[in-house]
């Protein structure tokens, strides 16, 4: 859940603390699980670390807690990647909103969810969509 909140925060803003010393456990995990990754950059927040990289021609964000434990991996996707029922729900319930970004998040526990940033009047509402197509508000008025 923490990693999902981090990904949602990434959708709403790109503000992160500067890069500091990265936990070596996280670095080892990244090098093992994402062999042949390129363009790796690390950012450190108060409670997490994030590696941005290219792997298998995909731009990914890999999240770790400050102890170097893997939390999950996310990537930007299009609205078309969402389950069809979720696409219909968004078109009906959020027709006055503009979807500015959508991310797929795969948690360390194997759960897959999508997060969409729905903009209206310069305010972002982060929607959480599960693989079954259920849409809920994850965060309202995100900055």
C-alpha cells in the first residue's frame, strides 16, 4: 500500500528529495531482478527510494523502502490498457475530467492496480482501478 501511495504521488507531482546514498540491498535487488537495465537513476524520499530505468524497452519506476525492501514496480500506460469496464466507468462518472496520466503498479505481493490522474479545475483526483475494473477514488485534490 505504501508503494501505491508513492506511485500515486508520482502521478500528481514529480517532487522528490535529492539523490543521497542508496541502500545497497535495493541496488542488489535491482541488479538481480532487472538485469540489463539501462539509464538507471535513483531518487530518495523520506520513507522510500525509487529507481527509474529502462528494461526490456520499458520505462519503469522501481520502489523500495528505506531498508532496501522491494515494494513494487510501476510503469506509465495509456487509458486503453485499463480493463474495459473501468474505461466505461471513467467515461460515465468522470466525463468532465481530463485523464492526464495512467500508471500500472505491480506490488511485491503480486497485486496489480492502475492509478489514473483525473484533472478538473486544476485539481487532480487519483483514481485506483483494479484488474477487475473496479474504479475508486484513491486521493482527492492531489497537488
